[in-house]
C-alpha cells in the first residue's frame, strides 16, 4: 500500500506541467456590470448573457466528459493539459454562476431555462462516453471561435465596463488556451472523424437555436429598455453578421480530417490581452509563469 502511494505521488510529480494553459481565479464584481455592457448594445449583451446562462451546467458537463475517459490517456503531457482544462472550466462555472445570479437581481427569468438545461444534461450524460466527448469537442470549438473573435476586436471592447472586461476577456483567453484539450483527448482515444463531424452538425443546429431562443427571451424581458436603443441594436446585428461571416472558414475547418484547434493561431491576441489585463487591470495570473492550481 505504501509503495503504491509513493509510486503514484512520484508519477504525479514527474508529470510535465501544462504549457500555455494557466488556471486563474475570477477577479470581477458581477454586481458592477451594467445591463447593456457590451458596446452599449442590447442585442450583443443579451446574446452573451444567454451564453453565460448555459456555462455553469455546460462547462461542468465538459469536465465530466473528459474525466469519463481520462484513465485511457497514456500521454503525460496531455494528462497535465487535462488537469489545467478541468481547473479552468471549474473557475468559469463559478464566475458565470456569480454573473447569472447578479442578473436575477434585475428580474431576468433564468431559472426556467436553466432547469430545462439541467434535464437535458441528464439525458446527454446517458449517452455513450465517446458521444459525450465528441459533443464537448464541438462546443469547445465554438467557444474558442467566439473567444478568439472577441480578442481580435479590441476596439469594440473599449466600451465595456471594467468588470465586464475582467470577466469576458479572462474567459475568452482561457477558452483559447485550452481549445485543443478535449479534441486531443478524443483523438488519442477514438480518432473517429465521421462521428466527430456528425456530432458537430447536430451540435451546430442545437447551439444556434438554443442561443437564439434564450437571447430572444432575455431581449423581450428587457424590451422597454432594449428597444429604444436603436443604434446599439443596429450595431449588434452588424456585429453578429460580421462575426458569422468571419468565423465561417474557421468553423468549416472542423470538418477536415487533418483539423486540429491549434492550427488556428491566436498568439498575437493572447499576448496583447494578457499584457493589457496585467498592466491596466492589475489582474493576477497574466504576468506570471503558467501554473496549475
């Protein structure tokens, strides 16, 4: 028994540290974020808040799907990345729970929708482990694309509240950092491209309809404050159209056999925003060596 414990401890200490994936604690005040926090655009703000309402349950599922098969991963570098992935997703779930709770203060009805999500989560967890992991790969591709789009447009983010920047840029950076972990885990164990593409097609239609439905509900609940902001709404529609057009090639790249999320290079954006968050917002974890909590 003692020998086994010593061996396990030794193997853990010898495991390489994840490169480029750091676990950082959320450092923002959810109650200080204004209602139309994204470029004063109700449409974009409600879209992001609709996404936020899915994150606590969704990201817990992502962790669950990777943990399901982690014992089959032999590569120690990937094991270290899985540890960092789990740590980051746990922090994201915590942060967006705080954000969602702050929005309940403004009479937004998130509970009914989140109860529905919880029921769907139970159904998805009954699927085969391979399918669950393929679902996570698909969603992780979407979150990395959205995170990358946010990071590539600093001029838009100049109108964000300070605490909104601390939440959404922090989250975007970490989604980009761990964008390949679930995919590499899937490839190491299954490498079934046909299944991966099939699941992505299903996830795409479900993700699009779910986001539209939840964002529309939030917009309608806030209609008396959202509708008068015509300029912000027009800008939001323009931004969504621009985002869809610009991200289409990167989205479609997922269907190639030789695809890997790391083929999409975000080094310049990551460097810019990490330095900005460290210097201008004094956020911890962006000016230090990568580490795992």
